[in-house]
């Protein structure tokens, strides 16, 4: 919030104006989709703009998919694509600010999350390939 207060407030306002329920909770950041409508954003008021941008990107992906609900978002292929998209927004921001070490760590975070997702979620259409 301290580094990008205008952008932080603009993202929250946009989401709220478009029906996202905003819930403030220390130590938590998440966008939770709902079927047919905008979902809920759980936001730690002391988190970074980068973390909010990540969750905002999940919201944009949910909008683009037409608010399909949790079943869609918990198919691994969809979730992996959305996580890559969200992490890439953070990585681009870090790169633009000259924080190469942060960008590299964010990519490693994505890789770790992808491995976790691959072990716990259904691959959906990828199941037929036995990946």
C-alpha cells in the first residue's frame, strides 16, 4: 500500500464497483470465485501492491471466463494458467522496478505452486494425456 497507494485504491475500487465483496483480514490474500457473479477478495491491508495485483489478475481472469465458479477454477489446467498469468503480472512489475531478485523469486514461487497444484487438483482435459 505504501509504495503504490493510488494504484492500490484504484484496484480495490474497481473490484468493489463491479460487485466483488471485499473482506479485510490480516495475513491473508485471496480471490475466491463465485458462480455467475463476481467473487470475494480477502485482502490483508498491509500487503504489497504486488500481492493485490496478483489477486486482481485472478479477478480479471474470472471476469474473462464469465464467472464460471469454483468447479472451473479447480481444474488444474485452468488454475495453472491463471497462476502463471497472475505471477507474470508481479514479475513484470518487479522487473520494471529493477528488482531482478524479486522477479526470480516470484517465478520460483510460481513453479512451487504449479507443483503443488499438479499433485492436488484434477487435470481436466489433460487427464487423457496422463500428465
